[in-house]
C-alpha cells in the first residue's frame, strides 16, 4: 500500500509551511510595532510643537499687556520670558521676544470726531491707532522644538506715547 509513504511526505511539507507562516506572522508583528512606534514619535513631536506655540502666544500676550498698554512712554525692548505652560511651578519654555516694531500710526478718527463735537476742553488728548509687529521665538533644547510666532496687533496710544514709541 502506498498510503504510509504519502503521509511521510506530507509531514515534511506541513513543517515547512508552518515555518513559513511563523516567519510571516513575525514580520507582520514587527512591522506593526515599528509603525506604532513611529506614530507615537509623530504625536509626541506634534504635542511639543503645539506647546511651544502656546508658550510663544503666552509670552506675546504678556508683552502686550505689560508694555504696550501702560501709560509709560518707554519704547518696548527685546526680552526673554520664561513660561510655565502646565502650571506646575517650573518654567517649561523660554521665549525670546524681539523688539516690537511699530509699523504704522494713524490718528484715531473716533477721537478726532469727539474732539470736534465736544470741543477741545471736553475731549482727552489725541489718540493714535498704532500697528505693531511682535515676533516670539521658542527654541527648546529638551524636545528640539523651534517655533517662530509673529503677530500683528493694534494698540491705541496717546500723543506722548506715540511720539516716544512709534517714530
């Protein structure tokens, strides 16, 4: 009978096919692990980038609130601002603010109309609409995130402030 001979031949082929299947499954698992690891790195990089942008925006808001809205006639200067983005008491990022640049100044037409309507004695000093360009740079050594955020903003200044800060 030829039956036992064909069973012996099939046992070797089964082992070979089983080994090929194990190799294929191992390759699929390795590829899945590599892809998930790459995706994890990409998400981490996006999070670091978003945090750096948020830190730059916080620093820009601080510059706007402290320098450009005070009654001072001192022109704003370049500065570095430490930012604690997660409110844990430790500074997470250091933001470098370039010297804010006054791009344009124009007389506030609403203030000019009120001075005509109310008379010079009833109106306050002339107001100027000024347009400022502010640039913030975050360069984080820990995450290698380097972000530059530029913003333009309008600030209402008095005549004395405009003369001192916006040439």
